[in-house]
C-alpha cells in the first residue's frame, strides 16, 4: 500500500464519495481504485468550487475534497480556496507538492506556505507513518469550530512511499457547545424589552442546521429577521417575519427596520462590514452578537452583549429564556410587526413590477429571473448566482423557502465561481433542480467547465445573461470604452454549449422565457446538462434596491 492508498482509505472511512481533481496526481488513481469517483474539471478553481458547493449543500455532514498537482495546479486553485475561506466553507484540499529534496528550492511554489493566509489549517505530510495522525487533525478542524477550508500538502515522493501495515483510523466525531446561561438570560431580557428588536442571521445558522430554532424564536418574540448574503435561506423568505436578504442590494424593508431597530440580535454571522454581502448596521444600536468565533466579537461593530456558542444551541437557549420571560405568551400578539413588513414589501415590489414584468427587447435580466422564480416549486430548486450584475439582480427578489435552496456568496467574488458551486450542489442533491445564473463576462472566465458537467453526467442548468457588454463597469470605464470599446464582449454561448455536448437554446423574445425554462427543466430531468442563453439589454443593477 502506498501513502496515497492509505489517504484514500481514510477518505472512504470519512464518507468521501467523490474526488474533484485535475491531473497529474497519484491520488486520482488511488481514489478510483478505492471506489471514490474522480471528477476531472477543466481548471482548478472550478474543481475547488465543486468541492465547496458539495459541502455547502450537505452542511458539512459530507465533505467535498479537491486535489491538484504541484506547481501550476496548486497556483491555479488559489482563488477557489480564497472563496471558500472568505465564506467559511469546510472543504478539504489535498495538493501534491514538490518532492522533499527540492521543495525548499528558491522560487518553487509551496502550498504549505502560500495558502496559510486563506486556510483554517494547513500542514505538510512529511513521512508515511504520519498519515493517520495528520488526516485526523485535518478532519478535526473540518468538523469543529468555525468552518473553513483545510489543506494537507503531500510531497510527490511521500505520496508514493510505502505505507507499512494496516490503516489505523477512526472517523472524527464533531462536537459543539452552548453559551453561558447567564449571558443568554441577560441578553434575552434586553431583546424582549426593546421597542423595535430584530434579528440578523448569518450562515452560521445554516451550518448549525438551526433554522427551526430561529423560526421558533422569531415567532415567539415576533422578531423581524433579515439574513446576510451567505446566510440567505437560513430563514424562510416567504415567512411573515422575513424582511429578505440584507446585502449590498436589499428589499426596502431590510433598510427600514435596520434604521428603526434599537436592539439587534446577530446570530451566526461574523458581522463583517462588506458592501456586497452584508447590510450596514447604523450607529447607536444595542448589539447582541452570538458567534462561535471570538475573533468576530467587537471586530468592526461594538458589541454590548457578546455570546460564544453554536448557533443551534444558542438559539435554543434564547427560546427557553424567552418562554420564561414571556410567561407562555407571545410578544406583539396582534401581529403588528408582520403587518408592517407585509405593507413595506408590497409597496416596494409594486415599484419594481414594471421592470420585473417588462416586455422590452432586448429583454431585461430582471424579467428572466422573475419568470424563473415564479415558475418552479422553489423547495425543489437550488439556485446560485455569479458575481456582479446577476447576483445583484437576483438576491433581493428571489425568496428562498428552505435551507440551502439558495447558495449566496460574495466576500471574495471571483467571476465564474457559481458554475463550480452548482455542479457540486447537484452532486450533493441529485434530486434537486440545480441552476446557476451567469453573466457573459463570468462565462468567459469558467464557461468551458460546462463540459465538465456534460462529461460527468451532472445535469445542471446554466443560465447565461448575454448583453455583449460589461455593464457593471460602465461608471469606471467610460473614456476607455468610448475610445477603444473596452467593455464590449462577443460570443454565442448556446452554440458553444452544443459544441461541448450539452443541450442549449438561445432566447431573444421575452415571451419565450417560460417555455424555454420548461424545456430546459425537462432536459435536466432526463439527465443532461443544459444551458439557456438569454439575449438581454445592458441593464445596470441598482446599487441600492431600497431607493
């Protein structure tokens, strides 16, 4: 048995089902021999995205794994790992490194050095007898504490060393902890006595699988709830107490309630100030911040009531404290908060309906998304966006009904990231209709990996919104475009998708949107990857949907 064989045996014991990868790498053959399915991507950062999306949809109960070769393979995967790190995704990366005899040579790229700032933990495997110990540490970091990508670099000579004896390894058991009971009791009292309290929920609620507890607390105390972009779907967005997603673009009720709130319970969120993924909290609010990472407390917002613990356990503690304080009654029994939210949503949406239902040609991307979100049962759909305009046009309007029905991302927002995520999502949930929305610029970055889905029989739907233009850059490239056409982009992506072996259609008539989506859904149900290219106008997403 070689070291790579021992590693693959450990991966199997940990429940790993597939290995996203790019050659040349001895782990690929070892995985296939062990019965772990290799999925070869077209470029490394998409391969990382596949492992990332798989882990997100399984909530870390099953870990996505990616492996690549030394040097250029490890270098090209960097942006994918950076995205996983910024979004706190516990995926495992296993780069093969240069042999030990040359790994210290000046100018050689070493993952163990270069990836340290964007991984939760990283280690180099330096001897065959360390395999079980190193992999045990890796899965411990993957299963406990704040999630994040973990990396083990395997020097090429170590990978092929003989592994003596049998593999001694027992799968790692994860554990969590609740908060200090007195801290929760004090914070719950402040929350319930507030005039206008609200909840900001982050993706920690998703990782902890704490949606039921969040709903129970919100209904018991009649608390309006908004989520961060990464936390989108942690609270059902069709719920009467849902304000929608508070991100760089947001439904107006999010902004309204953030302005009027006096106490905010931030649960499962880092409260990182970011103009794409989180709505800014105005000054002067009392903040109760519950997180599993002490480094987030007082990071950018002053915290009045810090609470450390797992989101599920902490929310359960808040529910029990609220029950004691309310004496079995509901706060705001007449439903005034829900009525105010409903009114605000209806007024805001009425202003946008002309754009969402427009019959203009070239069609507006808002019409494409509006038809999509009202055509299918969203409980059967997993959707993600790409960076830039598609994200901003989809986030405020799409109501995610159940956890992980929407994959929101964006702190480290490399164009093209959504394609790998949705391939991984489909691997994790083959029964779901998995759809990613991309602009033409994003497709230019990673679009050839549509062929990865075709070749591996992963029936996703990719939606390309093609306006042959870099619309999001209009404000920054006016003179260069006027002189040299720098924002023009060319391509017929439906033709390209067909040449790659997939099913595709190019749609130019807005009245054909619904029919095209129905045909694409049938194609994916029949087991084939599909691509829809919609020829759209040069729509620039509003930077603030509240205005």
